[in-house]
């Protein structure tokens, strides 16, 4: 888990950084209907597709439950939105099957572009608010922080 007390400095200073909070849609329903093993495999699927889709310099980390954080260094908001759109497309195009059963797997995401001198805690909070807007707007979408 990324500690909110961490500051983003050094090589990231002066370059754009987009932070994404990504949450697997209807994960509880998947766990309840198919079991926790299916949920675990869904997490593996999302991580594998993300690793194939994201750039080598991007950072993907699970931060709890069905939620991931993605750090997109040297990436402004518009390219970050495009990256998440590609990832959503690739995830849907990579069928998730569990015990011979094809199951839908999508995610919602919130993106925030780091403002000059902004602490990580504030950046994550803005991404989290955008994530909840994406969930309320119907899931399987990405929203940018205001």
C-alpha cells in the first residue's frame, strides 16, 4: 500500500504525473456468486492485462480488496484517460473464464493529474472522488478529477 505520508519528489518534480484509482466492477457479486477463488483469479486477470497494456515505466499496485493504483509518470490527463480506455478495451477483449464459465470483468477508474507541490494524500483523494463519479455514472468507465 502506498503511504499517504509519502511525498512525490526527485525525478518526478516538474513532470506530469497522473494517478489512477481502479476498482473492479461488481467484485462482491463475483465473490458471492462464484467464490473467493474466482475473485482471486479475477484480480490476477486484471493485473496481467494491465501489465501487458501499460508502459514499462508505469506502476501498478493492488492497494486492497479489488482496488489498484496506477502511477503514470510523465503523463498528462488526456493521455492518461486514453491509457485507461485502452486498458478497459483490452480487459473486455481478454475473456475471463472460471471453471469453464465466461464471466464479465470490467473496472471503473478515477484519474487525477498531480498539481505542483501537491501531497500524495490530496492527489489520491481527488482520484478517489473521480472513481466514485465513474461508479455512479454506470461503471466500466473512467472519470477525471476536477
